[in-house]
C-alpha cells in the first residue's frame, strides 16, 4: 500500500516543516487537538469562576411584579395590591414596577 503525503498547513508546527505520512500527520493533529481541548477546558473553568461571583437572575435584589407574584404563588392582582398598599417595597423603573426581594422576605417572615 502506498503512503499518502499531505502538505502541512502553515499553522502546524513540525520539527523540520516537512511532508509527513498520513499516520504521522494524524498523530500530530491528535496532539494539537488534545492541547486545544486542554486550553478550552481551562478557559471554561475560568469563565465559570468569574460568573459564580455575580448574582444570578434568581438572586437579584429586585424583580417584576409578575416574578414576585410567581415567587409567592399568589395572583398578579393580589401582588399589585401589596405594592399599592405598601406591604412590599417597590420602585418605578419607567413604566415597570420593581419589587424588592428583601421586602418580600420580610412580608413572609411577618405574615399578614
């Protein structure tokens, strides 16, 4: 059987930048893939560490009225009533009403 020779891409490093047999080339590519996988895993773990410092969307200090109602498992009109009567602390952001998570927790602790 005849060995096939393939030109080496410019970005591949070989000892003498010479033609490699197909098995040699595959071995070389395999080594480069292993190095790439290692780099990607390291990059992914660094990204996970940096995002773990940020609060997730579920841990946000404010939420919409709809999210607050879902969290308390109450109806949307009842949540609007809590906001209107001041049972929970709210802030207007344009036309959107944001509810403070800490005020929801206080409402649950106090029970009303």
